[in-house]
């Protein structure tokens, strides 16, 4: 009978541990409560700067203005002496290069000055700087399983996220501080079997419109762990 009691005790312990673990939905709710306690995201109106430092290149300064209720977005990029602006206004866009709204097709192609690019930047910056709140968006599939694991030397709660096909194809993992539920890293794969994609480590905090957003994002490749660049959030 002794093995039976050992098995029963192990089973009961497993049930207790599972009961103590927060669910995926609880982790996401607590993280959103930490980063956006006043529910600002979705109605944010304001501006900020992102400084991107890439190995072997001069820094890129991006001034970003969002008016989320009006679906307005403006990105002014400066790298060296080159300046370009993308503006999205509820379905229409305006572009400029070095302060001029008229420029050649060659310049447009070289600098990717298109309305599709303007819309892409709106979505890109909204996604990155809206995390973890953006994980509430339609088409987001929050995996039910919660894992506790170590990632780059730190222990986290880990959530797996996939998207409806029309929203996105990548597989994502989000890493949350087990005490504060702050989002501290995330990772994506185009094809996990190939170990492609990237991971991003977050550091520090920046207050923006009542939200706590990561101040520094450092990007690496999954396979080679090659440094791709660092983004630093600043006030305008």
C-alpha cells in the first residue's frame, strides 16, 4: 500500500500547485493593471521619441505622435542629415522627404516612402508600445497553459500567444515578472522548428500618459543571439 500513498500524495501536491498558479488570463490582467492602471491605452493622445541604435550605423531618432480615438499617427524620422515624415489620418496619408512633399520615385523607393509603409508604422509602434494591452485585441489567441521557466537567467511566468491567420502568422512568447507581473521580455518565431525570429529584452520603465512602459528594448536573433539593436523611449 505504501506506493499507493506516495502516488496519492504526489497527485494531491500537483493539484495544490496548479491551484496556486494564476491562469493565463489572470497573468495578462495583472500585467495590464501594472502597465496601464488607468486604462489609458486605446484613448492615448500624445507624443514620444524612440532612439534606435544599430551596430555599425548612426542612431535613428523617431518622433511619434498618436491620437488613437481619431486614428491619427505621425512618424518623423531623422538619421544623420536625412529626414522623412509619415502621417496617417483615418485612412489617408501624407509623406515628406527632407521637409518636401514632392520627391522623385527613386527617393520614394530608396527610402520606402509609401502610404502602405505609413500604415505599417502605425500598426508597428502601436503594437510594440501597446504591450501587454494589445494582447486583448481581436484575433489574439492566448494559450491556456501557464509555464514558469527561466529565460536568459531570470525566472518568469510565460504565456504563449498565436493569432488568427488574417492577423498574424508568428508564434509569440511573453515573459512576465512573477512578483509584479511586469512584462520584461518577449520572443517570436516565424518557424519555431528552425529557431528563427527574435527575442527582445526589456529594461527600466518610462512613464507615458499614466502608463508604465519599458524604457529600453534590446533586440537579438533567436538562433545566433546576435545583437540587432536597442530602442530607448524618451520624452519629446
